[in-house]
C-alpha cells in the first residue's frame, strides 16, 4: 500500500489518518487480532530509562500491539522496561510480555507484546559469528578498529526473535541491528553486515523448519550505508509458505520524506536506515508512518505531552509504526 499521497496526523485518542482531499477518522485500536500494529525503533542505549515521559508518550501515540526495539543497552533490563511500559500512561491494560535478547553485547534486541510470546531457542543465546568469517573480518580491520570495544564481536550478533501469539495467528518477529558505518562496498563493515544477515536468515530458516508460523516479519536498523545486499539477503526466500519479504513503504507526515536516521549536525546525511520487512503472503499493509514530533502541530504536541524536540532527545532514529491485516 503506497502512502505517498497521504499523511498521518495524531490526536490524543489515537492516530488520525488524513487522506489528501478527504476527511479524517480515528484509526481503530487493533483488538480483534484481524490486524496487528507493530512499532520498531532503534532506541539507542537506555534512553527509555533516562527519558521515560517522552518514551511513554511515543508508545501511547503508536498504539502498537508489538514493540521491537534494537540497540538496547543490557543495563536497561526487563524490569526497568516493564516499569516504564506498564505505567498507565502507555495505555496498557493487561501488561506487556517482554523478551529481552541475549545476543549483541551492548546492542540487544527487545520484543514487547500485548499478546503472549513464545520464546525461541534459536535466539535465546549469544548468536556467534562463524569462526571463518570472524577471522576474515578481524584481518580486514585496522588495529584501531580491533581495539574499539563498540566493534567487538564477542557479544554476538545483535538479533532477537520470538513468536507472537495473535489469537489464532502465529507471527515470527525478528529484530536486528546490523553493523554500522563503512560506506565502501569493500569495507569490513559492509562484509560484516552481510555475514550478520546470512546468520539471521539461517536462524529464521531453522525456526521455520521445526515449527509452523502464519507470518514472518524482520525489522530493525539495517544500516544500509553502502549496498542493499544485507536487505536482499534478509528478504529470503525462506520456506515455501514464506517465499520472500518486502519492505513496508512508509513516510513522514509530509508524504515524501523517508529518512529514519537524523543526520543533521553530523557529517552524514539523514537517510532511511530502519525498516520493517514482512511476508505479503500472510500480511497486507494497511497503513504506516514514521513517527516524529517535528511533524506534529502545536495542538497535537500539547495533547500528547510532547515538545517539538522530543524525538531528537530520545534517539537519532525515528520509530516506524505499521499496521498489518492478516490475509
């Protein structure tokens, strides 16, 4: 579903979809499991702990059934996240089911769902880099790169996965944060992204080989600063029932801007680094948007409890909010 000629606005009671030349209507909160709304977001460390009011307001505004967070600090543990999410301000009535990833070192993947989650052994441990690939990446690094703790491979690949039990539907969701930087196609960073994508795909295929799911979605920060090959690898194909994934096409409120990473004030341009990829055989995209406080009117900001700069205070990345309908 292309939303290039549409834009999303917000109100205190929920999302307002304003169709060009049309009328406004409040988007229904998905409660019958016929639809599922997913927010994915690179929250950058533990900012939901340091800015809980902003975090709660954004979660409330997203009205999501499932939250997929990447680049979460392990110090921001399940208990801290539950304290923030279970606050009445997030609109949660029955609490959240939380699966805090074990792999990724300083960059963990976290899955929070209003519906029950089924943990997966494939993603419930430190997902290592293959030995041969690890050696090749280390050899391509400079001594300075190898000594940078932020680029250590000891913590494993930043990925997590679980199955969301959405009524009669089983949705396999995976959240990942691929290696950053390296805009040269021959860089070790680009090679590392491809290695990470191949390993994630291998684990997804392993899950699909032993259990049945109705849908598949992979989201996160893909850091496509060089080539789209890591995304191509993640797109599949997988098992016959899940032959391939496509990216949700979403925009800012102006209906044209697609950046999810804010590069203002840095040497790097703002760009689309974050994605949701889904299997169109099972899911149909209903609507979606990139959530940014700078896109809101003064009235919307006041109603939501946000300020124009709130999104920038939380993260350089913007959340992706997409609602899907089951086929």
